[in-house]
C-alpha cells in the first residue's frame, strides 16, 4: 500500500511539472505569435500624425537626385511641420551641393528649417547648411572653406620612364580638358581657371544672399579658409553655437505648435547589393561597395571643399 502511494505521488508530481511547462510554452507561443502578427500587420507602417523631420547629410556630397527628391517632398508632406538638418560633411561636388541646396530651399519656402553642424560642415557642407533658416554650429566645428578646387593626377612622367607615348587628336588645345596622360598647356589651365572662377562666384553669391555678407567682409570669408564655429559666429557665417537641443528650442520659439512633436528620421533605404553585401561585410569594405553602387561616378569637374 505504501509503495502504491509513493508511485501515485511521483506520477502526480510529474504531471504537475508537465502542466507547468506546458502552460509556460503556451504563454510564450501566444506572445511570440502575437508579436509576429503585429509585425506583419504594422511593421512597415510609419507612425502617423504631425512630426518634425530630421535628415542627416553625411560624408561627401555627390549629385543624388533621389536624395534631393526625398528632401523636397517634405514641403508637400502636411504632417512634416519642420525640418532639422544634421550636417557632417567636408564638401562635395558643385552639382551635388547645388542640388541639395535647392531641395532644402524648396522645403524652407513652406516650413521652418534649421541646420545643425557636426564636426565638419565645410564648403559643400556649408552650402547645405546655409539653405536652412537658422544655422547652429558647435564651437569647434570646422566650417566655411568657401572655395572651389580641381585636382587631377599627372602620370605623363611615369609613362615617359616606361616608354609609353600617348597620341591624342582633338579639335582644339582645350578640347577634352585636363588629362593625366599629358602635361597641361597654359591654354588648358586658363580654361579650367575660368570654370573654377565661375563656380566660386556662384558660391560667393549664395553666401552673400543667405548670410547678408558683402564687400570686404565677403572677400575675407570667401577666400577658401576654414573657421571654427566660434570664429564663424563672429563673421556671421552661422547664427548660434549649440547642437540638436538648441535646434529644437529654436523651432519651438519659431512656432509654439512644434513643442512636443516627435522627431522622425527621414532617409533613403540602404541599396541592396546582393552578394556584394556578403563579400563587403566579410572584407570590411561594405560601405565602399555601397558608395560605388549608389553614386553615378566621381565628378572630375570641380570639388567644393
């Protein structure tokens, strides 16, 4: 009788343990299943309602119509009540800077735009910044660098050493521009200087119009030198020293209805590189692969930096 009681008691303990873990398993199953269903139903949906858009301008600024359209579309987005630009860029190409400047100005015509500079917001990065209504820099931000530069390699001496001679037939001495395969003639250099001067005048005009700087003051800030944020404030290249907190405060002072609105990052999706993603991640060159795929090619005309 005692033996049967022990067996019965042991079986009952086993069933209790089984029932406990069965309950845990069912509970976890319900939670996981519910999470999956919610993710399928709502995972790809953006939160709705009014918000403040935030866009990061990072790295070298190339011509990017998709980026420019993404920014410009915020002007028509009724829920996007303002735009914060975070600029971390040493510069870029003249066409790239022109495109992003125009897109930002399109938004600024409809709603407040504030730019916040990171460690570097120079040349093309400065152009993107001054498209905003209000420009904020850190005290040690490097900015300015209002100038245009053209660089190209000259390997003609190397070709001479290895006995390679390149023959070129062209309609004039300036056709085709500068070539790494031959030394530049003075006529070719003069033609390139005219292009650089025209782009630099365009850059100066943006600074004059957006920052209300002219005459000797403009000549001083537009000679290509860089400024710290503190120096830039002294010469009216920026409006304020600070960061994102100051940007939010400025927006709230501009329009009290912006107070408390959520901030949503607006950006282009990462390009799908297929097997290059796998190779890039293994080799550590994933970002290089993405840049090569995303860009239409490096611009050799002139670089703002």
